[in-house]
């Protein structure tokens, strides 16, 4: 992250909040037609995403809302991991910072359950997930550094809520938070937006 990006993030976020917003609203208001917005649908899931891009500072604000229109609950992997919460780097129930991966097609910014590293650390960072009930919705609001990327997309990891893979439920600030087994990585699906052209400030068709 460059100096200007760091200063902007510090100005926008409260002290000690990290990269994620202090308390992302569970139901972000998405009404302004001038803001680049896209919806990704998969079966009974609909992910609505807004991109607020500051080209001068290479900072992208991502506001997202997942609607579960199905008849069963799903797990939403945007709440970080158990180690980050235990170390005080992330408040339980908050949306975590996104991970970044530069590929040949552009920069992918993701919330997802990460596999266990090898060799495994002494205290494994177990994925944390928000349970979204049937007919429910949950969202978040985070900032990310895009550097000089020409194309950016956002991906959100979701999976069926298999009760055998989750434990230690913790309701916090309206979020039904659960600790996940690393086996969820194999059941996870990524919902990804189309690529966003940072020069044209719009989502593209491919």
C-alpha cells in the first residue's frame, strides 16, 4: 500500500479498525444509480456489489449484500479467522480485510475461507463464517488498495451450512458467527463480480 492510500484509509476508518469498516451495516443502502453496481446470481443466491473507486489514491470501497433466497442456510466467509480475532486484530463479527491476488486478467479482491497452511502453524487460523438463514441477507463494507491495477473484481466465498463442519456459535452484533472446519474449503463456491475497468470506472462484460 502506498503512502497516500495509507493516509486515506487512516482518515476514513476509526483507530484500530484495520482495513475493514468499523461496523459494516448488515443491510447496506444501495440506491444511487450513479455508483457502479452489479449483481451476481447463483441458484438461490444474489450478491449485489457497489464499487466506490478513488482513482487518485488507488483505493476501492466495496459495499456488498448477499440475499439468500433459498430454503436452507448458507455460510458466508467474510468474517476473517479465529487467530485474527484472538489477537485483537479483528473484532468478532466484523467483515475482515480482503485478500489480494494478481492474475493475468486483473486483481482479484476476495473474502473466502483459506486452506490450512503447510506446515500447519501451532495455532491454526480457523475460518470464521456468518450463517445467513433462508430468506435472510447480510452484507459488509470494506476498503482495499488497488495499486495500479487496470482491472479489479470482488469475490465472496459461500457454502451450504453443513452443521457437521461448524462449531462454537457466537451471536454478535446481529451476526450469527460460527467457527468452521478447514474442510469447508472443499465445499466453498466463489461468487465473483465481472471485471471492473478502473480507467472507465465501470463493470465490463468480460
